[in-house]
């Protein structure tokens, strides 16, 4: 699965979680998105795992700095 396909899925997930469109890009951080708190982070991760039928490793989630990191760990899981 390509990064573009992952971003397309994440666009929908973020829109549902935040109830508005978020312009996703690799460098986007939680600090840049009003309302992005720990509850929304968990919601994003749960929806992502459900959609892709994967389990994102806690160690990888602890190291996330931006959306690009999230896409990278999703790609690693779905492409292995």
C-alpha cells in the first residue's frame, strides 16, 4: 500500500474524529491541530487499527512526532 493510499484513509479518519477536514501532511503535529488531545489521539489510533486490521506497537506510538511518522509505521505494518 502506498503512502498516498494511507493518507487518503487517514483523511477520512481525521475528518470523523475531529468532525472537520484536517489538511494532513507529513510534518503536521498535534500542537498544530486545535482540539487534538489524548482522547482524540486514541480515537485516531483505534480507528486506524480497525481500518487496516493491524495493531500498532506501543513503542512506535510513543515515538510519534508527526503524521508522517504515523504513516511510516502504518506502511510498515500493512506492507510486511
